[in-house]
């Protein structure tokens, strides 16, 4: 008997997670038989144009790129594990791909990560306003601070403490918004007979002087379709959550269990309303998920096993060490994560738990992280995966999912072709885009 479904309050939103490299979240992806058989070159734009077109056919909100500006030597003090196992290394710059993908599509948003830690706001404001123009208002900027000391070292700097990084990030965004506002909406006159391109009275200096930055302005890019891109965020610290509540149009959240996802959502929405007076619909919360679709339940479980067993333990330890900025070779593989006292491991102590609530060992945590950074794997037939997603939303609330594939190309196409129609028949997913810009599509309710 089919499970009775509650009436959904709003439609599910989807975004697609990408990396301009051989692996995304899954270290198995580049060596998976399906990826190898496809023979696509991950360094060329045609693959990403194809993915964008597939996701647009699936009416996704956006295609989203993570980006890490380093090759980590955190694990064992060597780059060898990162390079050997392709632990999100190498990574080419995703920003040039946004225009390529926008040129091949009409509606879907295109978003990428760009760190505020090693740049000046004027450069970022100019870059993202230009991308917003080039994409027709479909640009999204995932605002991050440095995740790893290797990234800071590549810019000749020391990684600053979390609080300082976010204080700087708040001011960074303040300057960017001033610069985007430096051109009034009707500043461009385009009066050819009168020889007036822009009304100088409607273009303003910003004269910003703060703790971290000075900028005179104005921006030398005209006001963009969204007046700057849609802002994305993925922070989990109190400072990161506060930044997201203030600025984000969407949040990518890693919460393996629906109950914890619900608590995270409630905290963000409370901060939005109480601290910044923002309507809850102005920030979509997308929980990470890794769908594995089979012709039958047994076939899906077989696909899951093939994928998960392709992740080397040292590869998982290397990527987790990089994300934590802590060398996990210092900890015995059999140690229980929940019992660790190191500050760098605090956020992982409860993320990785067994179904009965007991702690995983360090080796088990590393294996799961290498398989998909701990995201829940929704495994089953297309109908079963749709059931699991619906159940997650009913428990957690939230707005939808940021999907990550187990192989590419192929897995994204399977989801769009098999799961999306089921969700549409259930009335849980849009049947058309409404809105022109990335921000409008994110706020689409029906």
C-alpha cells in the first residue's frame, strides 16, 4: 500500500552541485565505470553546458559550483594523497564556465563559490555585476571565507580566526552592496541626440572607510539585472549562520539526518526574522543529497555498494583533513569521532552517527566523507527516491535539495528523467519556470 502523503506546503526546489574538476563530493566519481565509459573531458566547457541543459530540462533553480583554491597537504603533511585520489584537486576556476553555461540555457541560474578572504570588495563587486549582466540576471555568488590554511598560504597570508574572517566578510558585503547601489536604476539615459549616455547626478561615490576596507567608488559597471548576484552561503558556525540570515538568498546545508536539518532550518529562520526582519521565503534552504537510482531496490543497493567501495580510506582521510584543516593521521582509525575533544573536529562529532545513534570510528567517518561528505544517500527505485525525499522534507521542513552525483555524466540525467516526473505528478514540483532572474526563480512558490 502506498504511503499516505501529507499535502506539501510548497514545491520542492532543486540545485545541482558541481566542481570544475574530476571529483565533486564523491571521490569515486572520476574512476566510476559509468564515468569512465562516458569518456567526457571534465576540463572542457561542453560537459558543463550539457549538465546545465539537463538541469534546465529538470527545471532546477541552479547549477552550483564549489571552488577550493588550493591542493591540500593537510593529511600527513604531503600533497601526494590529494593528488593521488583527486580529493577535489585539481580544480579549475569555475567562474569562466558561468557565461558558457548561461549562453547554452535560458532560465536556470548559474552560481559559483568565490572567497572574500583574499580580495578587495571593488574587484568582487565589479566581477559579479559583470557576470550578472552576462547571464541575464541568473548569476549566484556563494560567499565563503578561507576553509584551509593552504588557501591562505597561496595568497601569502595566514588563515585568520573564524570571528575575524566573518567580521571582514560582513564589511566586504557592505562595500559590495554600496558599490552595486552606486548606479541608480535610471542612471543610464542613452540620449544619443543629446550626447548623454549616463546622468552623472545618479552615479555616486560611496566613500567607504571601515575597519578592513576603503573604497571611493563608484563602480564602473552599470546596475545589473539583480543589482548584484543572488547571494548563497554554506556556513555552519554561528558566525556563518548569522551571515546567511543577513545576506543569503539560498543556503546549501549539510545535514545527514532530517531531525537535525529541521533544527538547523528553525535556527536560520529565527535569525532572519528576529535579527534582520527578513521574510522566510527570501532565503531557500537546500539540504545536500546523493540520489542513487536503480531499476529495482536490489539494483539500487548494488549501485550504492559499487560506488561506496570505490572510495579509498586514505582518500577519505585526505579530503576530510583538508575540510577540517586538521591532520587526521594523528588520530587512530578505530577512535570514536563522538569522543574527540579537538576543536577542529567539533562540528563532525554529531554529523556522522550510525542509525542507532552510536558514534562512527574515524575510519568510518572518513569513508563516508569520501563517498559524499556525509550527505544522505537516497537509494532505491525512482519512486522510492521520491518517497525518501518527500519524507525528509516532511520531517525537516526546508525548501529542497542540492544534489550531488555518484558519476557524471549519467546520474544527473537519471534523476531528471525518472524522479522529476514523479514529483510533478504528486504536485510537489514546479512544471514551469516563473521569474526571469536567479533570485526570482529561488522565490518561486508554485
